[in-house]
C-alpha cells in the first residue's frame, strides 16, 4: 500500500485545481450577476429584477460546488480516453452518487436561504 504523503505532487496539483475552480466560480458568479442586474435594470420589469434578486444567493452556493465537479470530471474523462487506468473514474462515480444523494438537501437549504432573507 502506497502512503498518501508519498504522492504529494498529485495532492498539491489536485488542491491547486480545486482552489482555481472555486475562485473561477466566484468570479463567474460576480460577472454573471453584475450583467444580470444591469440587464434587469435596463428592462425595468419587476419579474426580471425579482428573478435576479432571488437567484443571487442560491447560485452563490451552487456555483462553487459545481465548478470542482466539472473540472475533475473533465480530467477523469480525458485520462480514461488516453487509456490511463486510474481511480479517477471510480472517484467520478462516487462523486456523482454523492451528488445525487445530497442534491435534495442542497436544494432545500437553498430554498430556505432564499425565503429567509
């Protein structure tokens, strides 16, 4: 059995990718909602303003959770296509299974946050 610390370069790479994905998700959230707010103000519709206002907080939670999943899935699929046998596909399957199991709880928390404030 290989000790996890002996693969410190892989852990560092994965941690860096995760950090970059989280930062990119925050930047995407800022850009998306600044453009959405500008567009909603320009139209002057109450529905547009309400939609942007009520989707701001839930998307602030969902985008950072979604970004690492997309990044690691792309890496796992490209590794599988290159013929590299690794645990990435099993990790992808476990992550997908956990996402399916936890998505109702995340949706409920998002609705509670949106209704609270």
